[in-house]
C-alpha cells in the first residue's frame, strides 16, 4: 500500500510541476489554446494518442469486447492504429495545419464558421461540442471506480474529485503546452504499464500458447455462432459484423472529434507531421493493440464477482478483476497507467470545451469586444466549470453512463466528420451540406437514444458513414460559395515556399 501511494504522490507532483512550468507558455490565447503552433512531433503524437485512449478503453471497452469477441478484439486496436492514427495523420494532419493557420481558426467550430462564411454554423457546432463532450468527460471517470476500489479501497467519489482537481490545476495553469508535456509523460507510463501487465497476465496463465489453449476451450455464447468451439481464438471471432462496427466507431471517429483534430492545429512544421505520424501509429499499436489483446483473455478470469444478482455480466468489472490477480507493484503501475489515460483525455476534453465556448460562442456574440486577457480568464473559468459539471454527472451517473463514450463519439463524429474532411479537400462543399450532416449525425444518435433500434456503437458507425455520404450529395444541389471566396480560402495550398533539397527532389 505504501509503494502504491508513493507512486501516486510522485505522479501527481510531476503533473502539477509541469503545469506551473508551462505557465510561461500560456500568456496569450494562441499560446494557451495551441501552444503557439510550435509543438514538436513527440509531444503532438503522444498528446494525440493519450487523448485517444482513456480509462473507458482500457477498463470498459477492452473488457467488454475482449469478453464478447476473444482474440479477434485485437482487430479493434489494429484498426485504431491504422485508421484512427496512421490514416488520420496522413489525410488530415498537414491540410488541417495549413488551412486552420490560414483562416486563423483555433477550434473546429471556428473553422466551420470561417471556411463556410457562416456565424450560425460556428454557434451550432459549438453547441454540439458543449452538449456531447460533457457526458463523455463524465464517462472518463467511470473506468476508475472499480480499479481504485480494488487497489486502494478508496471511495469512488474521493478518487474522481482528487483526479479532477489535479487535472484542473495543471490545465488552468499551463494550457495546451502543459497538457502536451504531461501527455508525453503519461504516454510513456501507459506504454511501460501495458507491456508489463500483458507479460504478467500471460505468465500467470503458463505463457501465450497455454493461455490460447485455455481460451479455445470456451464455446461461443453469442449469436449467430452459439455453441461454436474455438470461436474466441478464431481470426474474426464469433460476431464479425458487430466487431466491424466497433472498429469503425473507435477508429474513424477520431477524424471528426474536435479534441483529436485540435492536435494538428498546434504542430510545428512539415517534418514534425511526418515524424509524428510514425510515433502516433506506433503508440496506438502498443497501447490500443495491447489493451484489446489483454482484454481477449478476461474469460480465463471469470468469477462470481463480475456478475450481477441476475447472473448478467458486469463488463466494467472484468479488467479490474483480472488485474487484481497481479503482484502489488504491478497493480500500482496499472493504477498510474489508468490515471494517466484518464487525466490526459480529461485535460484534452475540458480544454476543447472551454476554448470552444469562449472563442466561438461568447467572443463576438455575447461580448462583442473581448480582450486577450478577458479571453484567457474566461477559458480558465470555464475549465473549472466543465470539470465541476463533469464531476457532478459522474457522482450521480445516469444508467447509461457506460454507453456515453459511444453516444458522444457517434454524435460528434457523425456531425463533423464529413464537413471537416470535405471542407479541407473539396472546393465545392457547401454550407447546406454541413447543416445536413449536423442534422443527420445528431439525428441518428438521438433517435437511437430514444428508440433503441440498435446498439450505440452501431448507431455511431452509421452516423459517421452517413456524414461521408450526405456532404457530397447535398453539396451537389445546394448553393456554393462564390469563386472569389473559395479561391481566397484554398490559396493556402498553392502558396510557394522554399525548402531544402533534403526535403524535396524538385530542381
């Protein structure tokens, strides 16, 4: 217990120290929100990865989908690495940095407002971000409750209040640069932790081959493969269709999430994007692939404690129960690992929410003339407000708290995915198409919340794919921006720059 507490105290001390160290990098709005657009590849890549993978993934999703799909759940982590990280950086990284800098936009709603010359679009996007990021922020705490009860016997309420306070201190003090540096430290902890835990769990089962052999003994209990032996060690698992929905939601979703895309706004230069792409992909392979691979073996740790009174499965209890079998030093590492994942995601979410509300809704709309100092003060106040609000929701969670990540990702990416990608690439994208995507993305998500015609994950995947179809179709039949406006927006891609021979073979 003393060792675990020492690990926590050292971890918290470093996080707060970084926050106050970074305070000198947060003297104006551009520095506070974007780190002055001078953040290097390692910090950006780790900030992207740690914001991507929270306690919801490690504790909730890895346990739930590991139980349902067995070894094939590892495909989710592979999809996260190849689609959610590698392709996201290749397709979005450079163009996002170039156009957002050209339009002087610091947030996704501000990008929509300037790209499509519509103040109402900016307000609508800001409202969507506010509504759907707050419940996601609350859900981040959910993965910590059972883990802390298992490791420290600390009440859930005490845990989330302490975590929220510490996160609030370093984000309010240092802004984006503080979160980026802390994300790098937290990312290192996550890599070391996941590798150590996988090695320990497999060793406890007699090694990888022995563990696979034990898992192969289970028969499928999932439609349409009920009774099939070896389903949990097969290539695509017992339910490949739903598995594909999970891959789409958790991988393609990053392309339309404001807290993820925001990382590209702040990266320093071309070389940083190339390096960051490799680092981010490698990070996702280790952390996401490792988490879902580890979750594949939860059936080997089945126990009455992971079932409710009616015999139903408590998915959020699966990973904590598995980890409770580890030595104390590894339990301490796991606690810090999950704390790292949670605090990095939480800091990214509250910074995105506060900057969006301040810059997109209050500045220029409610308060016409807002100085830099007032904007900074307002964002810091809203960071505290969002943290208090998310803690309040997490302390009295609704029955669907465990599903909030799927709902949040589905709504946000379903609304923003198509407009953002086509807005970066296609000159003929229209304001009407953006409105249509907002309506369809939010509509599918809310309709499924009300009528439950499918799982939140499948609904989220449907919303994202619909956005990619709706935007080009509606753009063909709705009024376009003038040629002068479009030329002014896209001229950023045709500007001539001088580069060294090391970066270009052109004569």
